[in-house]
């Protein structure tokens, strides 16, 4: 569908179908984000509503940090970021056995123990960073695949079609997640099945990477050549830059 929507140039480029399959699988994978939000509401926000903006600030700061770090990490494969996001999501599991605020309780991950909110904020920051990096890598991959097409209109339509696939797949993710929540017996106030749901979602994200080996980002031979590097252009004010006319071979015109 993506190849058809992008026009004849894209229909001839079958390599565009593999990125569409990858985007579909990554965004259609089940997610435990709603259940994690319910858990935080149960543990903190019912008793300390002020904790909600603190959590939002942590997530926002993680997104900004990811945007600043991504230029230095963009050469890494998208699988690195997806695996990191899936692995860090498992760190939320100890919170499923915690008690709400107002009762003495601490959360431990191995030998490391911390207060419930401090632990949740730390995991939110790490998981938010990895998730945002994975999202940036996915967007970059879609742009690279669209830019492989020779026709400028086909590039634009192909990128828009890939974005549409991502949006549609996000809706599918909700449909897939709902029965999993029911099967793991998660209810508000009883989150003992959350670790199992987190493991299922992490495994689904790893399986979603199966189309990645078929994504070809090699340059399209039909693409127009890239513009020359500006560092090799003549300096402004030189005789070859079009700003200063060349000297008249017949000499200066006689003055009156």
C-alpha cells in the first residue's frame, strides 16, 4: 500500500515494503504504558497529586536529553534503541508489588533499594530516554527510506504513507494490549500480573524487529546527485562566484 500510494517510482522500488513492515510491527506491538500510568496513580497520585507534574517533568527532560544525544548516536542500529527500551521497561516490575504511599515500603531491584517515587522517577527517566531514542531512530529510518526515491513527489508521499502506517499501527497496539491485560488479571489495586505483561510486551518489541534485515538503506542509483559540499565552493567575492563580474578583456571604457 505504501509503495502504491507513493506513485510509480515507489512501486518500482520494492525495498520500500520492508520499512513499512518494520514500522507496522514496531508500532503495533502491545504496550503496558496505560497500566503503568494506572499503577502510578494507585501508588502516588491518589495521595500526593503533586507527584504527577514531577513525573511529567522527568519524562519531558528525558525526551530533551534524547534529542540532544541522538546526533551522536544516530549511526547505531535502531535495534540497539528498541532492545534498550524493552529492557529498561522490565525495571518497573518491582513496583507491581509495592504498597501505596502512607505505608512504610521500599522498592528493591537486586541489592539496590530506594523509595517508591524515587525508584519510579529513575526508571521513568531511563526508559523515557531509551524510548525517545528508539522513536527518533525510527523516524530517521523512515526519512532515509523515503529519500531513496528519485522523484521528489514520491519521496514526500512515501514518507507521509509511512507515518500513516505508524499511526494506524498504534491503534492496533491498543486492540492487542486489551486482551493481554485481561489475561494477566490486572485490575486497579491489583497489579501482580504487571511483570508478566511487561515481559510479553518486551518480547513482542524484539519480535517486531524481524523485518529489519530486509530494510535496504543503500543509495538509489536513480536518485539525483547530492549538492557539492559548501567547503569546496569558491570564497565569496572571488571571480568565479558570480558576485563580482570578470574584468573586461578590452580594458576599461574611456572616460569622458
